[in-house]
C-alpha cells in the first residue's frame, strides 16, 4: 500500500508558502495519499492551492494567538494517533522548526532535519543532507516505527502543480497546550521590503566582511540588489557582527538560495556560506583576497576592493536606466 | 534571576571538518572551542542577570573527554559555574537525547528562571534543541529572539519572522533561543580569565542525570547514516584582477545573462 504523507503547511498571507508547495510536490512523488496540517484562521483561502499541489485534505487548527508551531505540534499528537501517516514533512523554517522540535519531544521520536533530498529505499525512508559546505552528501534512514519526522530546507525541491481539486478542510479543535500555550503573540510587525523575498529572488546580492563596515551595506549591497531587481543577503560573519538581521543570512545556519545570479561582495566563501548558495545558476564574486575559496565556485571572479568596484558598477547601471 | 545558557564546544570551524570513517560522525577529538553562536546567549544572560539585580548564569554543556576549554571562555566572560556532561555512553546521541541531557541538567541546576540557547549549533546545526528542551521541561519556548526583556516574571521577545518580527511573551520559567548578532559578546578580561580557572564545573555522567545508557548514544540512536559521498564539484569560471575597469566586465556578464 502506498504511503500517507503529511505536510505541515505554512502560509504567506492568503497563499501557501512556496516551501509548502515544494513539500507537497515531493510528497506526491513519494506517497500515495498527501494531506496537510495548517495552523491559521484562513485555511479556506489556502485550500484551492494546497489541492492544486496534491493535498486532498487539510486539517486546520486555529492558533488562538499562540505561536503556530506550538499549536501545530500539540494538535499533531492526537491527529497522528488517529490517522497514522507514515511521514510528516516540515519546512526548515521558523515555525516548521518550532513544530518539529516540540513534536519530537512530545512523541519521544528522533528527527532528521536540514534535508535536501527525500526518497524511499524499499520500506526505508531516507533523508539526504549536505555537510562541510555542501561538498559531502550524507544519507540517513529512520529506524523504528512511523510516523517519521523530517524537516526539509526550502528550495530543495521544485514546486509543480498536479491540477488536483481543492483540499477538503477539516477543522480541528484547539488542543490543550499546557504551559507551552503561554507563548502568546502580542504584536506582528511587517517590515517594508522593496523587491522580492530572499529565497524567491532571481538575483541575490550578498555582502560580507569585505564591505569594511556596516555603513557600506546599504549603498553597496542593498542598492545593487535594487538595481538588479533582486534581494539582499549576507554572510554569517556580518550577521554575527550585528550589521544585518539573521533573516538575511545565506548559508548553513541561514537560508538556501538558488537564484539565476548570485553576487557575493566581500565574502571569502567559508564552507558555512557556500552550502547556502552554491546551487545558484551563476555566481559573481568580488573579493580582495585572490586566494579566497569563493573564487573556486565563481563563474566570474573579480579580485579587487569591493568598496571601489561596486560603486563604479552601480554608477554604470544607473547611467543605463 | 537564574539563567542557564546551553553552550556547545565544537571543533574550530575555520579548520576543515572530517567524519569518523566507521561512525560517520563529526571528528571531535582535537581541541574544542566555544561555538561562537553561543557567545550571544552568554552575553544576553549576563546582561539580563545584571538588569535583574541578582542571580547567576550557569552553563550547561555536553562534550566528549571532559572538554572544558570552551566552557572556560564562557566562564571568563562572567558565567558563575557550569555543568559538564561528559560520558562515552552519550557519544553518537541524536538531538532528542542531547535535549534530554540538557533538560535533566537544567533540573539538576535547580531554581532556573530562564534557559537561553542559540538557534542552532555551528557544527551539527540540527536546530531542534530549544523546542525539544522546552517540550521535555514542559516550559514555553520562545524562539529566534532578536531582543529579550524580562519584567515581573514574564519574558517578552522580538521574534524574527519572514516578514519582520513578532512580539511574543510567556511567563517564566521559559526557554528562549537567541539569534546571532543581537548583542555584542564581551571579550573576557584578564581578571575574568584568571577567575574562570577556579569557577566550579560540575562533571556529571548520563547515570548521574538518571538517563538510561541503553537509550542514549549509539545504543539509543534511532536513525542511521546509510551513505556518505562527495558532492559533484562546481567548476570555477573566469577570474580577473580589478584594474579599475572590472565593473565593465561585470556589466558584460550581466548582459550575457540578460539580467539587465
């Protein structure tokens, strides 16, 4: 009998998040039955697209002002017992990580995270991860009994619709959250973003230590990203230094991006960074140190001072527009 | 206010990582250092205790071979003491077992109001420890904090989101994961380094924490690595020295890609 795969769905406004659609697409390939679990009050708005990507049903739980991952994990305890899916997939996202970790503790079940492949080998479920900057691929299999819990990094799979009918929405009563339910969301702040999201952008421009100072990030990285209709990212070094927030970090402990073009400005190319961007179609690197590892994967490498090269590039691009 | 900070001692990330051929786990035999990701939690904890006007910071770390060099760094920053869980029976533990070790250590410390962690470690980066520890303790977990405030028995954070941030609150005791770069970790002073040598490190085993060795480490692992292989390498393209006109070649490259 085919497998039943569940996806912990997340939304981006009134649409399913792209990471959710990627997981549904893979779930269809691996399983026979695909269903979603969603924490939010707008499941009806999402049901059409969830169905189009393969979910026949969506279990919807109202968050009631609590962090969605907490509500999702708690609701899943009973839902899993009642419906026995074989695999539950989460995105390696803020809420996906909250959900899979709390569920792991509640069920006393191990997890595999940071997956970038998912396949079956007979009745074994195998999750692949990348380590050492993506130069080594590790496959791990679950032992013990289903359901198996896995978190997959966004951008690991392509999202392709199957043309299915809208998912049937089944409302699930809010579970008793215990003290975990004290994690109340009081306010939501949306920061204005010009241009595309980092993970969706066709062009990503990232900056690192070679920018020299935090003040150079805006005029060099943000401005170039804007001119190329892209998104701006960062190396871990400047996130750790407090120059830009964690949400901008590209790499192992940050986001994976696969744009058509990745521009690395003043980034040496620590393995930690490479794993998040080496899947880009094209890479331009600008760095003072000609020996920097980033040049080993760059399609166009410029050995030079980013604070000199990039302003000229920006000026030339402005002159064209 | 009493705070536990979970700290991991890891191989220097600047040196290339290696796997043990037989177990496929990260080689951790050499000198270990404090994971830089954890230095933010240590600093945050010191600031919160300082603001609260009393209490202390206790470190919890699980490491092979009684390793303390990373702990000494955090003690030199100002933490009062440490619990070090070092036990061959824990080698090969998965993240849930590690979380059990940490949760039991928090209970052993006793009277803890807040547990701080990084969002993930630099070497293993499973990223599930904060939520697992909170789940095991039955405490609320507030994750991905970029600001942390404590007042009147509650913790309020700014939680990083895809679109910006949320303000999230819970009563204490609670577990909070802190994103990198949100505070500036202090450099240990000479006095701090000297004092750290005499700060208490409570060395415990799995059994001391009441954990069954048959359910920890390799014996308890419920997932198995089935293959390890080299990824196909990406080839480098053209490399040029900037002679003042490199921007023109970048423009030509952008035109070729049709992104401009």
